[in-house]
């Protein structure tokens, strides 16, 4: 998995599947949120996401007041967010 950022856009390439992925994602998002209160996250091709990443994203939205917009490339991941009732919370859109 690879995490890149440019301005307030965070792009995640590859599958999100390990606990170490959370630390990589958190590190990049923390750098971005120092400068921005609105973050766009592009998850290009991951078909899964760990509960720890979902929990972290939920915290920054609900507790810290960061506005997220997530663009998802995988139909399976879109369905997962929908089943978890997180599509509105994370402002999810298909790529």
C-alpha cells in the first residue's frame, strides 16, 4: 500500500489490510490536517479497509471536526461503507 498527499488530497493505492497501514495513513493525514480542515481521500483500488482505519477516520470527523470527502474506486468497498452507514459521514462518492 502507498499513501501520497498533495495539498489537501490524500491518495491511497493498493489494498488497506495491515495494522501498519493505519500508521502510514494516519501519518499522512495528520500532516495534511495541520494545514486543512477539509480533506479529500482517494482510495483508488483497495477492496477492503481495516476497522482501525475506519475508527481513525470516524474520530477525525466526529470528534476533531475534519470534513472528509472520500472517492472510492472499488465497488466492494463502496458497498461496505454503505452497509456500515458511513457513506454520509465520510461523504463517499465512486470514482
